[in-house]
């Protein structure tokens, strides 16, 4: 109530100041007696000075009272205030995750709320083919942490979590999706090469668990002559499905015809720009018939 009265007093002072200033201005116009006008003006100016002093005093009092109120709120029940704050943060995180899952529901991200937080399911796909799914169970506390997951051990989950889990949950999930989809895409290509083009491989395909290093020897008949090519594909960027390094060599020691280097360069470019199964399909389209006989 006292603060409210201060506000009313302050408003009355300002209004009174305004009326007095108007009177001063009018006194110059309406008073014909110079001495009388001077006396009235002096009296009004004295009142204005007093009221301005009162205004400044009221402003200082209001500022001091506001500072005391803020300090009182900050010091009052700090544990309860902290508890409410953490609860609000948890609720905001939960709403944020729900919004992210809603926004990304068409990109392979889905999930459901749990008693601890949220369980996110990441479904992978490549070229329109649905592949493996993985889940990660998040506990929405402070700090945010992972309760359980089915992410393959060779996916850098700890590194991704250290970068984004506490600061940007959306970026964390998006980055994890990138790694998982890229891995699934590389694995899909390797599987297709072994299943659909096994007859074209001179030696078994070799790959590591992450499928970011593939090596194989394949055979192609060009103009009636059989050629062998050894391919080594390296995927340095684990978020891509195309290799970053391609090496094509000739396993034989015989003298190479001039056309071999041209074909080697052409094949190398194909491996850089197309998935594995599309590369072998493109050989046939160009008239480079694949030899299905065993060497």
C-alpha cells in the first residue's frame, strides 16, 4: 500500500508541476503589471523547484523499494526456487523433444514419453528402402543423460553426446540420424554387391564393421578381352554414403593395353559418384558386359 501511495503522490506531483508551468507561461501574457508579473513568476518558480525536489525524492524512494523487493525474492526459500526452476527446465526439455519428434516424424524419427523422459526410435533408409531401426532412451533431467540405447558400438555416440546433448537436443538427434543413415546406406550397398553381383566378383568382398572401408576385385569384359580391377573404397566422412577416396589398380603383371587406363579412370569416377550396385548396372548400360564366369 505504501508503494502504491508513493506512485499516486508521484503522479500528483508531476500533474501539479505541469499546471504550475502552464501558469508561468500564461502569467507572461495575461499580467500587464511587470512588477506583479515578476512576483508571481518568482513564486511559481519557487513552487516548481520544491515540487521537482519532491519528485526526485519519490523516484529515489521507489527505486530503493524495488531493490529491496528483488533482494527479498532472491533470498526467500532459495531451495524451493531452485527446485521449481529445475522442474520448469525439465518440462521445457520434454516439450522441446516432443516438438522435434513431431517435426521429424517423416524423416525416420519417432518416440514416446516414458516415466524418465522419452524413448526415441531412429529408422534408417536408403534409396527408399527401409532398413534397420535403433532406439535411444533419454532421461530428461539436469544434466540430460542416456539411460539405454541400441546404437552400434562403432558409431561415435559419446563424441556426439559430448558436443550436443546438453546444449542442443535437436542437433544431437539430427547428427545421430546422419551417422546411422550413412552407415545403413554403406552396409546396404555392400550387401547388394555381395548378393546381386556376387558372380561378378573375382574375390570375396572385404569390409570392416563400419562399412567405411571396402575392397574387392571385379572382372569386366571389354571388346572381347577380360579385365580385372582391384577396388579400394574409403569413406573418411562417416556421414556420407559415397567414398571420399577411390583406388583402382590392376592385379596382373602383364603389360596393360592403352585402353585399360581409360577404363580405370572411368570406373574410378563412377565409384566416386554412384552407389556400388548402380556402378555395376552402369557398366552394362555402357556396353561393358560383365563376365559372369568364374576366374
